[in-house]
C-alpha cells in the first residue's frame, strides 16, 4: 500500500514537471495571435501633438 502511494506521488511530480516545461514552450511559439495590433496606427497616435478637442481642458463645468 505504501509503495503504491509513493509511486503515485513520484508520477504526479514527474507529470507536473513535464507540464511546467510545456507552458514555457507555448508562451514562445511562433504564430499570429488575436492580441496583435496595428503598429503604424499606434505610432501615429503616439506622435499626435494634441489628440484632444479644444474644450477638453476646460475645468469650469457649469451644471444646469
């Protein structure tokens, strides 16, 4: 009984160790993901001098 329990523990440790290696591999795979962005549009937005409308800086908000 004790030997079987020890074998199960060793097997679980080996499987967990193997899965940990797969996670690192999957993070660095070479493929297109859904989180890919538009670099040209992003660079244009970063270099825009004043992207806000003129009234955006008005701090005098009058409530009706």
